[in-house]
C-alpha cells in the first residue's frame, strides 16, 4: 500500500516538474462514428436507464 502511494505521488511530481517534450509529431483526431444505445427498465420499483455510448476516433499523425 505504501509503495502504491509513493508511486502515485512520484507520477504527480514528475508530471508537474518535467518540461513538456515537443518531440511528438503533430496529430489530429477525427470522429468516425458516435453511437448511443439506450434501454429503459425497472429495478426495485425504480425506473432505470442503461445507456452505452461508443465513440470511434482516428488519430492522424503528421510525420516530419
């Protein structure tokens, strides 16, 4: 448990103190599909809605 807490704070420390690298190529994302499925039902005399959302994206990287 103590190790996990130490690793957590280590990740936070590194994320806030290290400079951001600009070595990554330029990229953009495009939405290909967005689908929502919804089912209504009842559970313990309460109305419930199950909603599943699927988003398909394509990441396009520009090579230098």
